[in-house]
């Protein structure tokens, strides 16, 4: 068990409330003591050293902090860590495995869907959630799903191509298994 406090130091001598939370992070139960004001993004980055979750705007505008919260995209920069108690959170670190990349990760590689990489984790997690509920999206559906994630480096076309590539690969794999 670990204890984690926000980077803002409490007033010396002040009683700072702490709450114990248990969160399933990337398939592993993690129990930590957190201040109620600690944001989920900060818990993931500083407390659990999962630095793939980025913070860019702190207002849910950019999507760099996107994680999957019970399988659905959520912006972790405006969610308190205590809100995740008893829930499952997936970060980009949980996408691949020792045996290989997730098809979405492969798609970003094959279709050159990243440049600086700052937005990439949020884009990939959003794409993964889309493909789990819609395995054959149109280009417009991909663009709509990704509309809450901003990229300042690309024109988005390669990102869309990457998601479509991953969708095809995932469908092909399901066909082979059947």
C-alpha cells in the first residue's frame, strides 16, 4: 500500500483527509491512500508511474489525459481519483502485451498516425473503445469518435487511417478465429 499526496503541499500542521481507494488499473488491483482533491491523471502519472497519461489543458478540451473508465473514454484531468474507487481504469500502458502490440497501436505505426506523440495515448484509447462497440466504423464515425481529442501536429487523416487499419485487422482476426 502506498500513500500519495498532490504536488500542492498541505498547510503545515493542517489535518489533510485521506481516503483509501482500490482501482483496477490495467487489470491489476491497486490500493492507495489519496487526498480527495487528487485528480485521477495525477494519481496515474505521479502515484503509479503510468506516464502515458498526459495532461495538456486541465479542462477536458484536449483529450491527452483520456483513459478508459469501465471501458469508456474519460478525461482523467478533471476526474478525482476517489471517483475511480471500485472501477476499472485502462491506460495506454495496458493496451499491448508482452507478445505484441494491440491492433490500434499497430495501426498508428503502420499508417504513421503520430508525430510528437503527446496526443497519441488518448487517441489510441478512444479508438480502442470505438472499435469495441463498432468493429466496422466509417471514416466519419472515426472522426466523430476522435473529435474530443486534439492533435496539433497532424491533419488527422493518418490518425483516421490508423483506426480504420486497426478495425480491418481486428475484423480479419475474428474471421480467422471463426
